[in-house]
């Protein structure tokens, strides 16, 4: 009786694990430029409206699943509801070779869709309007009011327009 119960329990747990949805792995994301510390946005790394020439911070991404062939980075302003989610400040894509576990993503210039590093593309433009509206990544643009910015990073397997998320990570960029 005990043997049958143990076998049934093991089988039930195994079937439950198979039925559970796959959960994305965790990426380790850090700054590849010491000017970025996650507390304060570095001088000049804000939007042109306030005199900056901001670019995305170079990022080091570790723990990338072998089948990933791209990294998508969503930039957001935690303090401004309209731009606080789903890449409110833009989504930038970076092609990577499958099988690499670690990459360093180059800085991408803000407020433009040209001059992007090779293998980099604008996955989704920012949602800014009015004088803030420019293509691509919108650097921090709160006018120094202490808004808090962060990036969500996704390792994906892309095939045409389809993308499968394989792993994710998050990094606080700092306040401006």
C-alpha cells in the first residue's frame, strides 16, 4: 500500500510539473560603464529638451539561454504613469549569436533611429508626445524632478516577427 501511494504521488507531482507553464529564467544585468551607478543618471545622459545628449547605458547581460538570438531592452520611467511600463521610453533590440552566455550591449543614441550600432534596431519607439516626441529611445526627460528610471531586459528567440521570451532581468538606471 505504501509503495503504491509513493509511486502515485511521484507520478502526480511529475504530471503537475509538466502541466505547469514554463517560467523564464533570470538574467543578471549590470552596467558596463562605471559612470552609471543605478542611483543618479550621469550628467548629460538626459534628453535634448533639457540640454542632454543621452544614450542607453552599455549593459552586461549574463545567464543568456543558449537558444536566445536577441536581447530586447525596455526603458521606463517609474515616476510617470504613461511611460512607466512596456518600454515607455522605447524598446531597443540587439541581435546576439546563439550560444553565448554573456554579452555587452553597446550604447544606443537617444532620440534617433539612425546611427544605431550594427545588429541593433528599434523594436518599439517611445510613447512621448509633443516636444518630447522623437524616434527610438527617449533618454530621461523629467527636467531633473527626481523621476526614477529602469530597464527590463529580455533574452528572446526571434523568428521573423515572432519572439519567444526565454529569460528576463531588471536594472534600476537611477533618478533624474
